[in-house]
């Protein structure tokens, strides 16, 4: 069931990203539970790819959950 929900969330996200909607995102790796923050996510070869705001590294995940955040939420979660 979790896979279906994650796939649905990802499909909606890809449609929004493809329409040119920008924003702030919280990405959770559903395998490890690790959380990342980013301003841009793209789908590539059946996985998502983004630059992690915390480390600056490019992250590629096959199984993830993406949640859109307000600018205020994003800034609060990424401020050091």
C-alpha cells in the first residue's frame, strides 16, 4: 500500500514539476527514512534526482516521498 501512495505522490509531483511550478520540497527516502530538503526535483530513469540543500550533494532515490513546503517551513528546516 505504501508503494502505491508513494507512486501517486510522485506522479502528482512530476506533473507539477513538468508544468514549471517551482517551490520548496521535503524528500524522504522511504527505504532509510532519511529526510532531505531541496528547491528542485526531477524525474530521471525511474528515479528522482535533486540537490540536497544541507550537503550540496546530488541525491538519486528510487523510493521516495515528496512533500511541498511553504517558503517559511523550508527556511526553518534548512537554517543552520
